[in-house]
C-alpha cells in the first residue's frame, strides 16, 4: 500500500472538524433528524454499529466521530472490505480511539441511501460532532492501516507557533521542530522540520495564523507507524498497574517504529481479545500486530513483563526472528463424524491439501446472515456426497481460525481444493444452491461463469 495515500484521511478530517480555526463550529443536527425509538440501543457486530433509519440519530448523539459504511449484501467489494473493517474496529477499541465504525445495509434502508446520496457500494461517510447534514465522503484506501490512521487523526488538534528560546529549552529542542503532544504512547512525537518534513516553518503557519493548513498537515502526518504493541492488563489489579511504568520506559527507543497501547481487559474489550485469540484471565500479556499485513506476534518463553523484556520482544519481531502466530480453535473430537466436516487452523492443511481428496470448503462467520442462509444447501450437499470417498465437504469459522496459506477476504468464501499433485485452488463464484454446487462437483470443479460483483449501483438510483 502506498503510504503517501494515507494522509488523505487527515485532510478529510481536518476539513470536517474545522481545525483551521476559522468560522463557526460544525452545524448541529436538528432535533427532527435525531428521532429514534425510546430506549432503543444500537446493535453491534464485532464492534461495528449496525444502523438503520431509526438508530442513526442515536449513534450521532453518542459518538462525536462516526465512520459509516453503506454496503450491499451482494456487493463483492463490500465483502472484501468486511474483514478489514472488523479488524480496524477491534484495534480502534484497543486504542480507545474517538472514532466509531458503523455500517448500513443500503438496499434495506432506502431512506438513508436517498438522504445521503448513496449511488454505489461500498460508500463511506464520515460524520463529525453529530453533523448529519454535511458528512464527508471518503474515497481513499480501504484497509486496516488507513482506518486506524483516520481514527487517530480524527482527534481535535490545536496547532501553535512559537520562537521563544525558553520553550525550546523546556522541551529540549535545538532546531525548528513540530511537536505532537499525545495522550498515549510516550506522550509526544517530534518532527524536525528540515530533516523529516523538508519545509520551512513559514510554510506551516501564515502571518497571524495559529493553525496549520490541510496542505502542510498532510506533510506533517505522512509518517505512519504500522507496528502496534498491546499490553493487556487488568487495571483493577495493583500488580498489573505496576507493569505500566516498565512498559512506558521501553517506548522512547522505539519511537517511530512501534506504537505502544494499553488494553484494559476489565473494560468492555471482548472483541479485542477475540481478535488476538486471548481470554481476560491470560492478562498480563503482550501482543504485537502489524496493521498493514495484520500479522500477529506473541512473546515466547514466558517470564515477567519489564522494560527489558518488552524491548527484547519488539526487537525479535522487527528483526524478523519471530514468526507470526495464527489463531486456531482446538480440533473437535468429532470433527469428521458429520457430513459437513469441521476444520480449524490446526487440521486445515492436513485435510484441504490431501492429494487424494477433492475438498470443498466454506469459510464463514457465525454472525454472517448470508452464511446462515446457505447453510441448509451446504448440509444437503454434504449429505448427497457423504458416500463419495474422494469428496469432502467442510466448513471453517474464519473469525476464530487464521490460515498461513491465504487470507479469507469475506463471508462466505467458498474454495475448492482438487485432488492431485498439480492441484490449483479455485474460488467458487456460482449460485449458492444444491443444484449449482452439485454441477460444480460433478464437472470436476469446472467454474461457472463468474457473476458480476464490482461497485454496484444502489437499487433505485442511477449513476
């Protein structure tokens, strides 16, 4: 991914949040636009708000920064975006970011698609301070790293300018520097102007101005930290709180390479724990994730968490000495007793890559409605071919199991692993019914004509 595209998100947010210090604050939504059912709560799926025409107003009141994806269940790009959106939601919760991610089923909510001019899927709209009338549309990269950059940069930032020697001395500065003061990590990040930004302070603030422009802010925030180190602790326990000092002490030498984050397992962070395959009782523990590759790392050998052990763990990851880990459930004792075989990370390769078998696998998410809709057809298919020794019909919960061989882009994903040494993995794109599945298997895995996915026009609208 081109990192130069990431700052586009900052420009969007600077414009949306009025950070240039000019004009009135964002327009507040009128009360008639915020009607919602009394006492109604906004449901969530994997940390993502699920909105409709009744609950959007409630979400706008509760979340000052709201990124909303308008999607269509049949849209291929929406399906590809879903795993990135889910991962971003978990990591945002871990960082206590102010941005909340949400989604709207566009075809099911025609009032909202018409109100916000949604003509294709997916469409991403950013709502700031409850301003329903002028959301900003985001058209940049759609991946975990970008969503996290958006969330962090959504915070109100005050820019100031000074040439007083006393302040240079107070903050240990010897040259023109942009200093970002933060409420996380080591507390500040320095950007020497001449060395890192290649611009003059006169470019940053014009005469009489106290704020940077979006153009110069893009250059200030173009740096991106992709490695995030998370310390999972129970903040209600004194022994856990004592670890924070050593954790913070390890941060400065890794400035610019690793972002340090504390996750309180006593708070509502269950989906963050699930993302890393952890249980609250495993705290205190460390995990590191690269938000571009989404590879996760865990320390080996145990031992206490200290400044030295934190630094050593980071160095083993940064140097490539430590291999990432992949989530896997335990292999069920009866995994092969039903017509549909149950696969997990630990037995996937053994079954799917068996050269003597033709293996048809459904990768699903328990919360996915489309997966549930096709479940009867998948069960019927397994029952139909249960006496074919060379055919295996299987399923894998891709939210609880990760594969080193490939990533699962959306749900459901259907892959066919034909028998033979020169096997070529195929992704099934046909209709999800018993007849179509059967024809596919009977033809030896011949793929049907691929159905159009792409950016689809929203029902009832023309482009």
